[in-house]
């Protein structure tokens, strides 16, 4: 794999809220194809070191406002969702270089 021992993939599962307990250690998170309709409102509060987030091919209509706390985020793939808008202060994700939001 691209990130041996450092990537967590939860394909086709509902979002496990217990994952947030160890979120400060997660740098790469793949939540693609999980059929999720929403992320927990406090999602961004629990992953301060997250650099790459893949949430494509879900049913998300919005991203929680806590996404602005993902200040280490470099890549966000939120393609193939039902997103209407991005969080108002997404610019606070100052390291964000790759934003993929196509439907």
C-alpha cells in the first residue's frame, strides 16, 4: 500500500464513532463507499493530524462545520456525494492542496 501501517479503510461500513477516540493518531482515513449520509458534527475536532481524507462515493449532503479544524488536511476527496456547499470557513484548512468535489 501507499502508506503501510498508517492507513485505515472502512469500506462499506457505517461510521464507527469509537474511531474518534484514537483520531489524533490518524493521518490517512478512507471512508469511501460507506453509504454514509452524514459525518458526526464534531468529526473535525477529533482528527487534528489528518492529512488525507477520502470520503467519495457516499451520500453526504454537507460537511460538518468542524471540518475547519482539520488544519493539517492536504487532500480531500469528497467526489460523488450529494454536497450542496462546503463549510463556510473551509479556508482555515490552510494546508489543503487537493480538493476533489465533483459529482
